[in-house]
C-alpha cells in the first residue's frame, strides 16, 4: 500500500472516532438533561403533593396566537403556543381556551376543573378524544380573574370507597385571564336581569340542555342566590333563571301543596335539602340520624300547608319488557326477588293519584338507566301516559347521569346527541307538564364539591352532605342553621319550589296580603315506613305508616338481621358476574339469574316466607278500594252493580265468556281493543260486533291489562249507560277493583276455581302448544312436569298473589288470611268440578235471566264436559287433553308443596257449600 493511501485511511479512521465520540457526548448530555428534568419534577411533585406520572402532561393553547394574556406560575413545565382569548361578551372570535392532555392512558378518563375560589367553578368539555396521542378540552371563561386548573385522572372500572383520584401534573396550575374584570361581570348581570324564571318557561325542553355558570359568593351578579351564597346562572340556551325561596316564604303558603321525590339516595338529597329548608334549627338538629335521612322506603314530612314525600325507587332493578323473571344478587344478598319490580312501582304511581284532593303539586322522579339503550322508555312512557288529564302539576324526570361520579366526562358531541335525544323523546310524549333534567349537564360543574370532596372524584357519592353552618337571610335578618349542604341539591330543591309556588314576585305579593304566619306555632309531623335493610330493594304501595309530631328524632336502632332469608342462592352465586359497580362502602358484584336456573336441589325450599299468622278475622282489614268498590256477596240487590268475572287462567274462563256472549250479553274483555277490529284508538266508548259469523257484542276496551284498565277508567266504562257493559272480564282482580269501579258504581264479583294442582297441570300442557297465546312457551315441551314444577314455584301462589297484590316471594300466612276474607266477603265462588251448578249460581247472583229456550240452549251446549275426541266441545271450553297427575304422586306433591293457593282452595270448597244459602235466598227473593 502506498504512503498516500495509508495517510488517507488514517484520516478516515480519525474522523470516524471523532464522530462516534461526538454522538456519545450528545447522548450523555441528553440523558443528563432528562435526568435533571425528572428529578426536578419529582421534587416539585413532593412539594405540591402531586401524583407523579411522567407520561401525562398538560398543554394550554388559545386559538388566537397574536398576544399573551395568560400568566403561568410554572413556565418550565408547560409549553405555550401564543395563548390569547377574550372574555365573554367581546366581539372578537377568540374566547375559548383549549387544554390538551398529551399521551393519555388507554381506558382512562380525565376531569378538567377550572375554579377561582369563592368566585367561580366550572369544567372544561372534551372535544377530541384519544386522537393523535392527545385529548383536547375546551373552556370559555365568563369574566377576567385568576383561575386554577386541576386535571384528575379517572381509571375506569376502578371502584371502592378508598380509591383516591390522582391529579395530573402540573395541577394545580394557576393562570390569570384578562385585566378588565368588570366587563365580563356586566355581561353576567345583564343575562341575569333579562331571563325569566325557569318555572314560567313553557318549553318542555328547557332543561334538556343543562348548562351555565356557577358564580361564587364573592361575586354579585344580582338576582337570587342559594343559601350558601352561590348562584347558578344558566346560559342563553336555557334562557331562564332559578328563583330562591326562604324558610318564611315556604311556611307562609296559604293553601296545601306537596312535592314528591321518587328515586334513590341521590334524589333523596334533594328531598333532604327541602326538609332542611322547611324546618327550624331545633327541629332538624338530628336530621342526619333521623328516618328522613336513613329510610329506604317511604317518608312524609308535613309542616303547615306543605308536605314533602320521599319514596325509594330503584329503577335500575326494573325489568325490560317481555324479560323472563329473574333474581338479582348484589354480592351475596338478594337485591331483587323473582317478582316483577315494575308491578309495585306502577302500583305506587297509581297510588299518588288515588285521591284527587291529595294529588302532588310537583313530582321529581328518577327515570331509569339512561344511556344509549334508552332502557327507561318502557317505564317512563307508561307513567306519563297514565297521568290524569285534569292534573295541573309538573313531572320532572332525572336520569342516571344525575351523579357526581358520572357527570361531565362525555365528549361534546356525545352530550349534544344526548340533549337532542331528550328533546325528541319529550316531543313524542307530547305532554306540556313533563320536564327532563339533563343529568350530564347538571352534574358536571360540581364534581369536586360532592360529599367526599376533590380527593374522591370517582367515588360513588352524593351531592349532599350533613353539615352545621349558620346562614343569614338577608331579607329578614334571621339566622337559620343549615344541616344539609350541597349546591346541586339546594338548586334542585329551589327549582321544585318554583314549580310548586309559582313565580316569586306574585307569590310574595299574595302572602303579604294575608296576616303574618307565626312559624313557631306550626306543627311538624313525620310519618314513615322503613325496611330494616337496604337489600332487598322494595317498593310498597299504600304502606302502613308510623307517625310522630315534633322535632326529628334519631331513628331507633335496628337489630342486626342474622337470618338467611335474603341470601343469594348458591346456584346464582355460581354464575358469572353480570357487572359490578362501586358503592359508598364496597365494590358490588351483580349477578342476574333467571328463575329457570334454580335447579332441583332447591326444590325443597319454600317459595314463600311462611310465617304463622297472628291475625284474627277482625284484625284483617280489606284494602279501601275493595271494601268500597265491590259489593258484598250477601247483598240482595242484583241490579245496581256491574257483574265482574275474575278470570283465573285455566279455570274455564273461555267457556264462561263464550256462554255469556251466546246469551246476548255485551262484554268488556280483551277483544274490544284488538287492532284487527279498528276501534282501539277511539276516545269514546263503542259497542260493536267483532265477528260476522256470530252475533256477539263487545265494548272497545281491554280490561285484561293494567294499561287497558286505566284507559277504560278514563272512558267511564262502568259509569256509561249507553253503550252499557253487561259483564267485565279481567284477571287483574286488585287493579280492576281499584280503577274500574267506585263507591257509586260497584262491581259484583264471581269467579271459577279448580284445584291448584289441576290448574298448574293444565297450564303446563296448554302453554307449550298454544301458539296463539301471548304467554306461549314452546320450550316447555322439552322438560317434564316434575322439573317444571321445581323451576316455576311462583305459579303455585298466583291466586293469593293476585288477590292481595303482593309479590309471590313475599307472601305469608297473613296474606292467606286476607285472601280468605276477600273471597268470603266479595266473591261468589264456583267450582269447575261442579261446573253446571256453578254457572247457574253465577246467573242468579248476577241477575241474569237464563230461563229462555235460546239461553238454555247456550248453557247446554257450552257447559257440558268435553269427551275424548269431541274437538268442538274442547274448543268451546278451551280445553286441551293431557295426562292427569295422580293425587299423592311425586308430581302432585311437588306442585302442592308450600302452596298457599292449595290452602285457599280447601277453604273455597267449604265456602262453596256455605254460599249455597245466599243463592237460595236470592232465588226466593226473585220468585216472590
């Protein structure tokens, strides 16, 4: 190799070594700088108690990059790109501050709060989610001030009472916006002055988009403030203001008014804020330990002319339409038994409108789950549709987003779609009395000010908390002690008062024209019906209330329940967890188990809670509507009542209806509202003949369903003289008794019974073939009657359940005694084993003349027993040939075990003989 070549190679090697050394130095410097930066962050995090997380930072950015009006106290940790914006009211386009979260963690959510202590609190809205490695939030300031930005990191599905919500660095971040504070405040004051009271807005969608500014006690924008000094000022979208009423205002009410709050413990916070406002300091001293604060049932608080009612209402347990019966377990306890939760909820709803003189003025009601599936539609729509047309009150729905845990996390487009969905939904309801509080909007601004404060943003909690703060009423100079604190619940309480009392100005003028009310002389009354435990959830219509007068007292200590009555069955505990959620005290694992999974090992367990009855006949009280609306069996007058056939499935109901059709009677059953005949939507009663081949008449109602009964009630079915119904047919004994009849237009009831084991046997074989029935069960073909009897225990007590209107699972021997009394005093009983004689009794009892040849022909052709192969007679009786269960066999014993219906039937057999005397007496009366 030549010398020049050697020199060239040496120079090349030297250059490579120099480049490698330079590259190593660069890497080393970068590592040192990063190490220094991490160390500085660590020290700063320790100093500020931040949760260290190097993967998540905040970047603030304004759309206009022409100037900088933001002062930052931590410049070395925040990257700026020409921040600039204007206060609300300025004509410039830039009035939006954006907050970008870089490198957000998958499956995490972030809450961005902006506050100025005692002046303002608000949240930024997510406008871009997990895009290009960042999440973008938007916030529009309302006035110039120094603010603090806090970003909380929320881990989804991480529950529990001790799970703190960490702050993301560099929270808390202080920023100063603008210098002219007056300009923004003038705009807020102008908004407050121009807006009308929310209760005067006719638009049903006034709260569908719930948005505004929370202004603190150190800022005066004019108008009404809450007791804490805070003001909620809605945006121009809502365009209304919240008026507030004082203790003296409410107690000066000149006529009786009432507010009903129906929901869970979150809605109970609104009820408690109302109670706190209604009571004096001495009366509410023990409110936190009273039944008002600790009841999972019904509480009534009445003072003067004002009544407040809370009803526990767990709509998350409501079944969807056409769902198989199931039990629901929360951890190892039953939360919902296999009764239909919606049945009692519907009964409570109708109870509210039972007596027109005590109709509620305003109802706040939890609507249901909400969300994309709109599972609440099935329930809320039926409630709205059954509102009395003459009721002049207001029904306000809340949703599942009325929660500190859930509010304010959705993206802007999701919120807008939800608001639009609410608006469309309210339009389809077409009822000017209904409002809907958008929980997404209402809840988001006060997430850090809920029960447990900013460290537990994601914890399941309430908006209200128990407190002890003195509040000065500027209008009177009086001081009242505030025991329930919570701006959200206080705002909602004042909104309900606004709808109850009307606009504040005219209301104050009215009460000032009457003599002053001496508030010290007004009596406080509290009534309650409270279960011992939260689980299982329950709703009790027409509860038996205990009452007391005077200040709220501590609730009596409840003994620990050591029974296993409400323990989740092991077969359900073996199922997979359906979902889980965080409660205030625990992580709750939910299992929903169809009743059909209860295997044969549980067949020895009683489907009812059998408690020895301690009642004698005198202490058994009939429900008011049964006592008033139904005639006694012993009454001799047969003309001033409407005959009512209580149809028990598979007890010859089809034969009896066909008989009376044939005899020329006009019936109200399910036929009249059948869409095939075109009369189901008419608002007036119509008598028509649905079939061309027979001369049978019906009225255009459906008395076999609760919805149909309410429609028939509104149309005045039994009160109508033209057209006149001759016979009402329904399986809903209690509901029809309450709603179809009244004290002037009473029902005269008769019903056909068969042995409950024979009824179950017939039901099992019939419904596995009856494709025309809505209760058709083809899957029953694949199981034996023995297995079916073990799985469907609830059917055993269907008759007692319908008579006393209680869920099958909760029936006791006391309920059997009540059922016996109802049957004895109000129902003429027939026995299918004595079919012809029973029909003759029904005719005499109902005043139906069956002496003509035509009617005797109807009776002879329809009451005869079907013989094998006689298909025509079988169709007339709706009979279905099937194997007979031998009395005393294994199947018989399984179907009869622990059956209250069997005990009732044995009593009915004796009663049938006794009622023969009543029939003989009526015969003698008719012959004379």
